[in-house]
C-alpha cells in the first residue's frame, strides 16, 4: 500500500469521524438542548380567557411543562376572530419557545377569505400536534318549540332571515357550522355573533337568540342541567359526551364540523424541536390529571402526529374553501 493511498484513507476516515460527530451532535441538540433549563416557553391563546381554547390550554400546560422540564406561560392575545394572536405566533422567533393554537377551521378561514387580509398563510406554520377535537352542536332552550334540525330548517324557510342564531367568532367552527347548514338547506338565519361560546350560551338562555351553534364543552353543563336541548350534533356518529343527542346525519343532513385544536410553531422552527414538542405533547396528554379534566370539561383528547396534522389541515383548507365559495361568509 503506497503512502498516497494511506493519506487518502486517513483523510476519508477523518472526514467520516467528523461527519458522524456532527450528525450525532445535531440530533442530540434537538432532543437534549431544547428547551434549555430554566428558559420559559410561551403559549399564545388567540382568544380571551374563559373559553374552550383558554381552559383546555391551562389543563395541558402543567403536564407539558413537566415533560419538557420547564414552565409554560399562557398568554391571551385575542382579537379579530383569533387573527391577532395567530399573527403574533407567525411572527414569533422560530426557536420553539413560542407556540400556540392554530385552530381548524378558524385559522384557514382567516387566510382563505381575502376580505380578512391575514398577514399569515398555511405555510407560516408547522403544526406539531393536535390536542383536542370537539364537534359543533345546535342547541335551543329546553322549552323551545323546535325539536329537531328539520324543525329548524322548516321555520327558517317560512321566516327567511328572521330566526336569530347565535355563534361565536367570525369564521370559527360554530360560525362555519351555521353556514354549512344554510348552504345545504338553502336557508338564511339572522346571525348574531358573540365573543366565544360562553357569551353565546348566555344569550341563548337569556332569550336573545333562538338557536345557538357551539362546541360541546361550552353547552354540556346546560344540557345536563336541563336548561338546553340539543337539536343535532354535526357528526356522522353519535358522540359519547352527549349520548342522547341525535346527529345531523341521522336527521337527513350529512354535515360535519368540529373545533380542532392544532398546536403550531412558526414555520422556520427546526424539525428536531418540532419532534420534541410533538412527543412531549403526546406524553402530557396521557397524564391522568389531563385525561380526567378533559372528560370533566367535555372535550375529546385527540393526539395527531405532525404528518397527521398536515393531512387534517389540508382537509380543513378544502372544506373552508368550499364553504366560502359563493356563501358571502
């Protein structure tokens, strides 16, 4: 073997060692260096305190912080039907220390509706996990003459634009559920929007609207207490949280709508950090305290991997685009 050959082999061997060390260091950094000990993480909630997203976040963050070995501060940045908070998330430093909700279909509605003039788009985010999902329901006061979804449609057809229906944020899942029914049944409601499901429920109980579209957690207590009655759940299959409620599908309206709690970081966040956050979220969601509180509050824990989140987001984009098409929403 010549000296030249030996030198070549030595260079190749040294390069291989260097590459191996570099690769190991990079993969290790993603797992062991994030988050740095004592460095706080911020979770942006793009809605006011007290609603489903806010409450659900405060259920998760203690367990997630424990899993990550740090503290997580929940920060509410409400406004413009979540657009203010989601914009702040899209513009945050892409280092994993800021994440937040990009709810489906709320976030797609913001960037797919040109009138909203959103400063972000689908490509602005990496969704690292889905935390919860909860179907949209149509409810009335217990003493209402409306007993079913067909009853509601019949009344709306006889009184075009006069049946007062309450929903939450513009372009949110409850609002989109209302638009879906209008388009499918060829009707129009007198839509009254409120700042979330809580105020919508209060308005319904106070007689200010005749029907409310909301998520299960925001009306469950009133249904259990006998103050409200469910006209229909926007799913194909019955929901365990409301076992006596009929689905829209079983009443002749094959419509589905749910609030899906995607957790996202800015798009430039390194993949190793995205993986770390996703795996930590999965573990935190299995914490007995999180499981028990979710069951008590009425939202369904529904973990999705980043790849599954991407597929769900694509489906939501398609659904929202179809709803917005010609709806005037």
